[in-house]
C-alpha cells in the first residue's frame, strides 16, 4: 500500500475509551472519517450517547456503551459488546484521564485518597481497558494498534503538587514500552501521545484565568494552547498502516514546550 492509502482504516473497528469527552469524541470522529467503525465507551451514559449521535449525524458507524473502565470485568463486557457488534477489534485508543488540577498537594503530604483517585482515573483505566481490548485482538488474529494518552508530565516534573498525576503518566510511558515488547509477536503495536494542555471543558477553569493562560502560552514556542484537532494527525498515524514499523514510542505534542526544558 502506498500514498494516502496507508492511512485508510476501512473495514477496521476501534474502541475509544473516554469517547464521550472532548478529546475522545474528536479522535473518534477522525478514526471514523478514515473508515473505521467506532465504539465509544464512557462512564457517563448521557455524554457518550450525545457524542455518538454527533458521529451518526455525519454518517459514521458508531456504537455507544456506558461502563466503568476501572472495573476489569466491566471492561471485558464492554469490549465483548463491541466485537459482537462489529465482528472484530483492531484499534484501542485510551482517552480517559486528567484530574490533576483538582488534587494539588505537597509531595511530602500527598494524601492516599487523592493518589488512588488519580491513579485509578489515569492508569488503572488504561490498564484494564487495554488488556480487554488486546485479548480481543489476539482472538481475532489480525494484529492491532494500542494508543494511550500520556502527558508532558510523564517526563517533566512541575512545582505544583502533581505527584500522583506525573506518577500515572510516567507509568503509562513505561507500560507502553513494555506492551510493545510483549505484543509484537501478535503484530500489535503499542504507542502513546503526550500532549501539553489541550483546550477542553476539563481545563476551562484553568485556561479561564488570564494570568495562568498567559504564563502557559509564554512557555510554548508556537505561542498557543493545543486543541483536540492538534492530536488527530498523530492518532491517525499511530492507528493506521502508516506506523506499521513503529512501536514502543511516546510522541510529545506540545508546541515545542519540552524542547525548551
């Protein structure tokens, strides 16, 4: 396959964990427009149904499911329903995460309840969702693509009480490399993208502070905050045949932020 055909996802099926959110739904649309059938999974039933309706409005094949990605049995159930609907599973995109700005504490006193919540939201959900998806890919026998959401905070500390968040995202980076080595024999690749701030409702309060936003933009060489659309090209690359010889990689998408560190 050559030319733009290497990005074609026709006939393939994707599961998007966190598919009701701003990033998850935007990426789902990108994958759908490239030809993939999409299963959106989110804990909030109303939100995931609304996201699925937007995809159906532009004639994309879409299934909406509600469930808990921090529950292993629920993840197996959800993936099973996705495979039952579309007959296969080729792509797993993990978009669940965040929450760091809600639980900022000094490292020496970081409370265990906040630690557990952040690690469940960012790491356990990625682990369980990916395990369920990869078991299905192995059974299908066609290989597959795993792509997880990391963060620049997986490689850079910050003097702002982010202990649990940086631990979770650093673990995702390490797991991505480990998964790549173990699942290569099944022709399943594992990669991650690591953005800086992306303008979504989740961080609207922070970005609504003009001082915070100005300080953030001043550190980004490209001079702006990212958007969900800024992630789309990288996601399509990692989820398509264009990346068939790429695995175990973490791609930073940050407008040049980490280049200045």
